[in-house]
C-alpha cells in the first residue's frame, strides 16, 4: 500500500473526527461487557445486547495502535443494511440502530465457529495454496489454480472462534466429531452460509463488485438459529472490482479491491504479520486518513445512500445518550 495512495486526501481531511477506540458505559440492566477486537458489547438483563462498533482496527488478529475515524460508522451502517437485505433467508439479531455506531439486538447463544465462505482463491486461502497445501479445512482444492481465480464453486472453510488470539482453521468433520456443533445444525449452518453468500454476490454484482470471500457468525435463541454480528462489511469480506477483473487475472496483476486486505498488505510490506517480536509500522496521520478514505469508498460503492460523516465534538457522549434514549422506550 503506497504512502501516496493512503494520503491522497489528507489535505482535505486535516480536520477529522477523533477516533473512538474505547467505550465504558454503565447501562440500565447491564450484566456484563465484552471487549472484542473491534466491538464493545454490553449484555443487558432484558435479553438485549448493545454492540458498539468502535474505530479500532485489527489485522492478523492484532489490534493496531491507532483507531480509524468513521470506520465504526461504516461497519455498523453497512452491516445494518445487509442484515435488512437478508432477513428473508433467516432471522437476525438486529432490533434497532439508535446511533450510527451502535446496533441493539437479541442476545443469542453463539456457535463457537465462524463460517468462512470463499468464491475465489485469495488472501489466506491463496497463501496456503501457494505454500503447497491442497486441502483447506477438509476441502480439496484442484491443481493449477492462480491467485484470485474463481473457484469451481464456493467452498466453506470454517475457523474456530477464539476468545483471544488467533482463530484456527478447522474442518467440518472435526467440528462435528468434537461436538462443537451438532451434525444436523451444522448442515443447516452450511445451507444458510451458501444462501447468504449467494445473496451477497448478487448485491455486489449490481454494484460492479465481486464478493470474493466473507464470514458469517450464527447463534441460537429459543431454539431458532439467528444470524449474528456484522455481514458483508470490509472487515469481514473481500471485494474485487468487476471491471477489469478478467484482464488483471490473465496478466497476473493484483486485483483492484475494496476490503481490509490493503491494510494487511501494508503491514506485510512493513515486516509485520502478527508474529512475536514483529513491530507494527508507524501509523502516521496520512496513513490513518488514507485508511478512512478507503473504508468510506467501499461504503459508497456498496450502499444506495452516500456516506454522511457524523461530526461531533464528543462522540462517546453522543453514543451513550442515543443508547439510553432508545432503552427508555423498551
């Protein structure tokens, strides 16, 4: 990721809202709080949870030292849109979006796997393939594939859902054998995963994009499977621009993409892959501003409405007020 590219709009963005990297609310009926890599989740005794999409950014399962202004708003609003566009496939956890960075929804018992689905050979899957591995999460890949090539059909390559540290690849057979998910429920998760990926693929195609790969998280509430968390955002998904894809593939060139992969590439170019002893490259204001621009670019490409920056002197206070106002109505 070139410094010029990251800082392309820096002059225009000399004034930029301060990133929200932490929240610490005491909400009515609050039982506990979970701090994830990106989200702060508040569990309420009402059966709801409050999920704040902060501006933290992670890569290689490491939270980077600088937040990215507006990133939380981009993720939260995009996820809300896609949850609405897929609720005919299965129920989801979303109840309300009282703030641009907050979703309030149903508490579900999460499955301890993430359902990763891939339509193209890219990212982690390509790195494994390039290293000579032809079996990924129990799925056999054909010989002779090129980076970013479309797979014969979408494949599901699940990972364990680690509370801390790195998620790990796991096969369907291991998941069932270890009792992580019952066989019949896992079969249903696979059906939902492929249906959601197909819907996301169709929506992306209508926007001139290719949905390359993504992940879904599921849980149960009152015996019913629910779709949880975020879907089809740049943090959980990889997109290529459809225009020029075939030409770039034929020439062996990098694809023009909208995803968080550009952050990973920048980190790798700076000698960081999340391994012990490695140091994150300096995240200068130009770098941070450039990442903000890329997130907003993806939002504008995917959404039917242009992104609106919510300027505010005290974002945390705004978030808390909007949450409390909504909870009063429950």
